[in-house]
C-alpha cells in the first residue's frame, strides 16, 4: 500500500505525460503552448523532479556535457534614461549604483584577460543607455570591439540597447561582434509592467536588424518580477520565434530603490521548473543562467544543469556580486561538465535551423 506521502508525490498519469513529452522533444519534435503550460503548472516535487530528469536528458542529447561560460563588463554605468522596474542603473530610481561614462581600453583588456584565464568563452560589453545610434559613440564602441577581437582572448559580445538603424547593426558586425545581448525581459503582455519608456516591439525591431546583419542573438528574460507562469511560457515561445541562440534566464534580485524592491523571491523548485520548461521548448538553444543565481538558488545552484541549463554567466554581474569563478568551475568539475565550449554550439543550432521551429528555416540551413 502507498503511504500518504508517496501518494501525494507521485501521480502516475502525470509521470506518463511528462515522459511522453520528453520523448517527443528528444526525438526532435516540438511541444505545443498548451502542453508547455501544463508543464509550467506542475506542482508536486515528484512531478517537478520527473520533469527535471527529462530536461537533463534533453540537454545531454543536444548539448552533450559542454557548458558555455560568459562574463560581462559594465561598459557604461548608471544614469540610464529608461525606467526598467528591476534595474539599479535607471536614472528614475535612487539605488546608489555606480555611474561612469564609456570605458577605456584598459579595463576591457583586463576583463578579457581574467576571463580567458578562467576558460570563459565570451565577454560582453554592456552599456546602461537606451540604445546606440550612428555617431562618435558607435565609433568608440567599434574600437573597443576591434581591440578585443585583435587581442584574441575572448569573443567580443555586446549588449548596447535599442538599435533603430540597420547601418548600426552592420557596423557592429563589421567591427567583429558575433553575438548581441538583448533580452525581451518577459511576455509581450507583462512587458509594460517592466518598462514604459520603450516597447516590446522596439526590442523585436532591434533583434530584426541584428539578425539581418548576421549577428547571433542572446535574448532571454527575468523571472520573479510578478509575472505569471503563462507569461514565462509565452516568453519562451517568443524566444523560439525570434530564433534566439543563447537564452539567458535571470532571476530577479530585488534592488532597494526600484519598483520591484519588495517582490517576494520565487521558490527554488519554481525556478528549476521554469528552466526545465525552457529546455523542453528550446531544446537546441544555449540556456544560460545569469543574474540572481547565487542569491535565489543558494545551495541548489548545481541543480540548474539537471534542469537543462547549458550555459552559465560567471564573475560579477553589472551591479551585484556572484559567487567566485573558482567555485563555479569546481561545481562543473564535480558534475562532470566541460566548460571548454567552442562556437560549434552555434553551428549545431544552425544545421537544424536557428531554433525558430519553422520547417523552411531548417531546410534553408541544411541546403546552405
Ligand atoms: S535600458 Fe538597460 S540599463 Fe537602462 S534601465 Fe533598462 S535595463 Fe537598466
């Protein structure tokens, strides 16, 4: 006879449905939005651990044991004109975060050296401003990218906000940018609660210019901002539709002084379940766990890989601290995971299309 505890934790119908969806994704098939939402709504630890175990198999199937490591440099800090409700760098809120203009070559070179020493593949220059137009600042950004490229220590990534002109995207590509970070943040429905100084469509348009320029897309969002599970599900499908190559999942670290300062933290199992659902929806993408990892997951950090994560942001975040890189590298070693990722991760995605799920895309990639 089952104990009450066992009966509560194991629902054999759910077990069967999770396995059926897991097998389908392993076999290269997609899951529908309704099926994904059903996964997002799983509640018991038994079901969630079932889901994680399938997400782990899917990660292994499409990503092997490689883990992509990235780090970022705050290339222009604070005084941002935008009002993103989670952000310490917005000029709309008093947060005490640092403020400075666009960085000189030396700190960027030092960050690339440090990253290279730790086996980190890419360093992203992140600027706290609305976006980038043609002009002297674009020239300066391109100069920093060229210097990083010439030094050859890490891949020069950037995250420079909204781009309204194709020429800007083309200039960045020409300078050597391979991958551009531009999060959608949340679902289209929830986005206006995160920001009102620019729109979800401004972000989509930027991604359109970048893709046209041939730049890879690093785009994800933040969970724990007050959005529903449905919003998280829709964000994942939106990221699939735009063909994001790398999908950062940030977990809100509430910053005093911002509108989200008093948000309740998400339970650890809810975070792990969200990562696993993203892996089911985005089987070939690099799913990267980024900001808020240490503070929200604490001792459960190593479980992100079992939940399907295949990439990790290491080193400090823009305005908050992360755990030391040594500790992250030890965690990977203990789990038998290999941080020596190379860019074949991108080509793997492209051999099968960019990940957008459109049949025409995979066919074009196969015949290119
Ligand atoms: S645009 Fe970027 S830097 Fe500016 S407030 Fe929003 S998240 Fe912060």
